[in-house]
C-alpha cells in the first residue's frame, strides 16, 4: 500500500468562485504511479469547499446564485457580530461563507482504477471559494497500489 500527499496552493479572486483543479489532481495521480486506490481532495479552510460537478459556465453561474439564495451574504450572522468584533486581524465578516461550506463540505473522494481517476463524462473537481479572494491550500491524498 502506498500513500502520497500533495498540497496545492491556489489563489482565488472572489467568492463565490468555482476553481477547476481537476488537471492538477490528475497530474498528481499520474506522478504517483498508483494503479488502484483512491484520491481524497480536501480543503484546509472553513470557508472554501471541494465539490465535483460539471464545468459548464451557465451551470456554475446557477450554482453561485443558488448559494447566495440559500445562504445570503447580506444576511445578519452572529459570527459577523461577535467573532469579528473581537478579531484584530481585520478580516471581513464571513458568516455566510462558513454556513455555505457546511452545506457543501470540505472533501471529495475519487476511485483510481488502472491509473486513472474514475470520473463520469462531465465531472470535474472544484475548489469552491465562498469568502473573498485569497490564497488557499488543497490537500490531495492518494492511497493505493
């Protein structure tokens, strides 16, 4: 059994933003030499998610609108009043981003068979920025033989 972890640094521009990281994950699998196993793709942040979906621009716009509709950024959040009131780092209020991430999740797992990630025809892996543009880290952990 082999294990390999890679950390990718990604700069986002805004929230929400769907950043396609599929090619970087595919390359990590290729470099690992794994034939069979799985890849876990994990966001190290509580305001950024990892999701698998289609990279069609109109669908991405629909998903961004859905997130805003379900958990509006303009809503009043206790986190914005209390956590940021005591914070001295000047971070923007982001209660909505934490709540959106709770709905989306921090990771995805994809099987590896015959050295290939087993995606459906249209599937892509996204880092979903839910806060504002910033530097992010994604861990890709590969396990298998």
